[in-house]
C-alpha cells in the first residue's frame, strides 16, 4: 500500500502549502551559488521536512539522498550516551579524528551530471541552479540536517557552532525547530531564519480535496472540513487520517471522523489526568495473568505507561498531548483548575529539557495534578 504522504508530496517549491513569500525565499536561496545555513521554524505539519528535502534536491542535484545527512535531535534528548552519539554522527571516523562530516567533499558536487542514478524528478525551482565558477569557490558538497534542533541542548549546540565555523566550507547546515528561541543565539546568527506560517483550515481542506480527487475518492459533504478542523493545522496528520478512513471505506459519514478522534490519544490523556485529579496516581491491583495473580500498576501512572507504550511516546510527546487536550476547549475544567494544570504542564516541560529521567518528571507532574484535584475536587468516580 502506497503512503499518500509520499505519493502526493510536492515536487516543486510552488506546490508547497505555505505563503508565497516563503516559496519565493526557498526558490531564491536554493538557486544561489553560495546558499546560507538555514533555520526553518514552524508548527508540526506545516511543511518543514518537505521544504528542506526540496532545498537539498535543488542544491545537491539528483544524488541528493546520498549527500544529505539527517539527525533527529529528539532521539538524543534524555537518552544515555547522547553526546557520544552526536559526536559519532558529526565525526564518523571517531571523536579524536580531524575528519568531520561537514568537511567531506563529494565528486557529485563538482558536476551533478556525474550521477547515473538518483532522483529523476525535475528541479524543484523549475530552473537549473546558478552556474558554479570553477576556481572561485568549492561547491556545496553535502547538507547536514538537524531536525527538532530545540531538543539539542546548549552543549551540543555549542559543539555545532564550532564545527560550522571550522569545517563547513563545502557543507551547509539546515535546522528545523518548533521553538526557535531554544536555539542559541550563536547558531541563529549564523543561519538565515525562515518562519513557516501555520496552515489554515481552508488551506488543508483544499489540499485534501485535491488528494481525494487524485485517488478517486468521493467523501461525503463535510468530512474533509472535519478532518481539516481536527488536524489543528497539521497537514501531515490530516492526510494520514484521510488515508486511514479511505482504506476502510469510512469517508461516507462524518460520524466516522468523530469516532476516529474519540479513539485517539486525546481520550487516553483525559483518563490519565482525571485519575490523577481524583488522587489515584499510583493504584496497585491484583490481576490474573495466565495461571498467576500479579500486582499490576493502575491509576494515572498505569494508564500513562500503557499510553506511552501503545503510541511510542517520549516525555515531551506526553506533555505535548496533555497541553493539546487542555487548550482544545473540550476539557470543561473550571478556569482556575485549567490555569493551574497548564502551569504544572509548563514547569514539567522545562524540567524535561534538563533531565535524563523523563518518567520521574511525569510522575512529579501527576502528583502536582493530584494536589490541584485536592484543592478543586472533580467529584467522585
């Protein structure tokens, strides 16, 4: 089964679902003979990943995949040996070696026509890149992409700054982030910052209509609008939900969208919060498993563990979903309680940035929620 996120991915800059000024900026920058380092910021699903892939394809040519190196900083956050993994990515020959990924050149950088294999799609800018004058500078040899750079931390960002200064003559860095203020000023000053605007419901609905028509789908009236609404500006999420409903022949009824949302992590997050608000953070129960009775963790922590395992969430992912639930306007909590909950979530978010034990921080958050529940009871179960 083909994934619609890939089959309907934009092939040109002007097909990106974003503002005209951002499209013009991407086109202009990628056609420069000496493109700058870039910092792309914006909300989830606004097109940052697709944008940097188009830039890499325009700058590096048909073999761009082999000379584009991507590191997901979120995978490093809070993990053991994160700095060693980070250094091994940037210094493949070893931390003591002077050889760096940014300092390596590629033969394809001198003549894109040398590649016999690679991406056969046309130039994303619909034009050839500016000619490189031999002898004036080394062409861009490779591009290093750091996704979710706001998860790097100050030490790793400082390490990158030194590398950008010392060994990136023939390489360029692209950083993506949702919160550019978490990127240190030393990095931001060395990049050109492009903010990608949030996508409106109408923009997402129109893109879903185009994809539905291309796939031969005829959704019932209102279904695409509902999908665009629940996606909350996340085009990736909207397309994924559209394909999920289409594969199960469920685009004929708007109620199916509501069922899909109800059965997502929002309901599970609500259960975690309400268990904690009622003071049931840890609750051990005997459960029959096979031929044995075993004590099983229930309550808020048990539900949280189950949610994290089922949806492969990390600590920040849990905080993001709790925040999304609280600000969605569907919790019906009193204003003082909602303000206290949001304050507790924000403090947990800050602690997670400096902790290698996210579960401990989440447990502390749930105990804070329980204290909020004591002062402003929800009522009995």
